[in-house]
């Protein structure tokens, strides 16, 4: 497996599991719930930066001219 892809998958898995914990504030308490939310936001920014080439490619196709294929 490509090392860069492996890092992305690990990051996405950590974000998904952390999101599950944040969805139930009773698991972590209100204080940790808020801080874990901040950590998830930072992880989301890292995720978007790592996938910026894919995002720009899909955006260009989506907002580009329509073709009949």
C-alpha cells in the first residue's frame, strides 16, 4: 500500500472514531466533548489539505462545462 494513502486512511479512521465519541457527550463529559470537537476540526483541516488535489480535480469537473458522454 502507498505510504501516503496509508497515512490518509489512518487519519480518517482516527477522525471517524473520535467523531463517534464526540457524538455522545456523556461518554467524555462536556469539557472533553468541547476540546475533542476542536481537535476534530483541526484534523478536518489536515484532511482537506492532504486531499486538496482530489478536491480541486472534482471541483473542476463538477463546475466545468457539461459534455454529452
